[in-house]
């Protein structure tokens, strides 16, 4: 995640924006792009033809000139206005958008990063101006399946939004919804290849995140319950995911609530060499006979905790559905169906968890 310290370091390192070899890299990028463009044109040409058409050559030349013009405009702007000119942010964003049109997402990410760093330097670490650039970086990195980078950027987007907007601002709720939706996708598709422990930790952290957002928004004097509809649904789905994981996990994977081993004294009669009998005792460590049951209890407690959390969320969803006056009738019907489905799944999981607590 981009912490405050990370962001400050980025803002304090202007050399990372415009490297001395920038023009050389741009020329190399143009040549590489031209080569790939020609190859693409050849692939699309008539299968019997071994040469690109005049139209293909013209398109390659047009793209190469356009990229050259944009890069030259940026270079001229740097010379005349300085390397930190606010106008450069738009120039880099436009260049990145052009790369996106060409589906050259690697180059697009590089240009968007330059635009983001300029936005931080010119408008501050927590400025609203950088949010659209971050969104573009998220989209481009997603095209490259760079999921860790996407995750970092999603966290940065929420972090900045939480500093910019109050809890009663719809923009804050929208940012929280986006962050939660991303985290749920991250878990459902396991995009970061979590193991069991890291997966459950991430899901638990997401549930706590939703809980925090709900508490903060509800504490506002003029808060509207319907504004939390997606947040509540996301929390319920997350708790359901955790409960499903707990129910399917053997009780032996849970930490017992009592010590696993206890000390016992064992004695026996020992005959000496002279024929005399004496009693000798030693302390040994044995498994606590209550430990296995405490593991079953620990699993059941975990199931109960998430079940209670789900029930609270379902009750709030039901209350919104019954009392809200700004929800269309169709949306209320859909919400009622969702609540029923979630309640059914919860009941099934509770029964499953009880059966599997013995295994």
C-alpha cells in the first residue's frame, strides 16, 4: 500500500519523473512500436501476401509521427515552462491515453505514472486532481493483469478519498464501495494467490473495513441509511465468505482454548541391585484430554461470531428495505430476494458447521 511516507518519498524525488535518458527511451519506444505495428499489419494482411499494404505503411507512419509530435511537445514544454509545469500533467495524461488507444498498456502506465507524480508535486499529496489519473492507472494495470499494482493503487485511491471527503459525502461512500468491490473480487478470484491463512486474514480485514465505514457513516447527523446499501451488502457477502471457509475447515486447524499439553507425574516401583524396592517418579508431558474439544469449541465460536455479524447486517438491510422512501419498487423487490437468499445460505452454513465440527 502507498503509505503517507511512500507518497512523501515520491513527491520528494523529482528525479524519478524526468530521467536524463528520457528522449533516448522515447526513440527506442517509437522504433519498437513501429516494428510491432508492422508485424500486426502483416498478420492482418492477405495470407498470400508477404508485404504490408500501402494502407498499413501509412498507418504505421501516422502513428509514429503522432507519437513523435507528442513527445516533442512534452520536451518543448519542459524547456520553456520547467520540468514541474502543471501543464505537463495534462500532456502526459494525453500521451498515456493515446497509448491506451493503441493498446500499449506498458507505455500507458509509464506516462500515467509521470502524470501522477506531477499532480502530487503541483497539487499536494491528497489532492483531488490525482484521482482520475489513479483510476487510469488502475485500468491500465488491470489490462496487464498486474494485480498487486492494482491492489496498491486501489488502496491509494481510497486513502486519498478518505482524507479529502467527509463521511457524509457521497464521494467518500462511493470510494469505499469501489475499494470494497475490488477487495471482494480479489478474494473471489484469488488474484494474489493467497494461501488459506492469508486469504482468511484478508477477508477478515475486509469485514472490519466495512464495519468501520458503516459506523463512521451512521455516526453522521444527517446520514441516510439507504446510502449504505451497497456497503452493507458487501459486508454481508464478505462475512458469508468467511463463514463458508470456517465451516469447511477441519476443527483441528483451529487453536484450542486450553493448553495443548499438561504435565503429569508417573511413578513406578524399581528394584535395586540389592533387592530393595523403591518408588521413582518422573514428570512427563501429555496431551490435554480437553484440547480436542476446545478446538471444536473454537471453531463453533468463530462460526457464531460471523453468523451474528451477518444477522446484524441482514437486519439493517431489511430495515432499509421496509422504511426507505427513496428506493424504487423494483429495487426493493430485488433487495428482498437478496436478503432471503443470504439468510438461506447463512442457515445452511450454520448447519454445515455444526456437522463438520466433529471432523
